[in-house]
C-alpha cells in the first residue's frame, strides 16, 4: 500500500490511471457503491 502525500510523487502513468478510474467511477457508480465497505479513509488538506 502506498500513501499519497504530494501529487508530484505520482508518475504520468499513475496520474493517467487515477483519472481513468475517476472517470469510470463517474460512469458506473453502482459498480463502486460498496467497494470501500469496511475500509477506512482519511483525507487532509494542508494549505501551503
């Protein structure tokens, strides 16, 4: 498992995969509705 702290840590290919996944989530939300069930997610925005 990787932890993402800075978007600059991602390669171009990883960014493209992330965008493709986001587009798929938008197109097929029902497929992803339960995918994170039982998982924990944290999000933190730290202004610079």
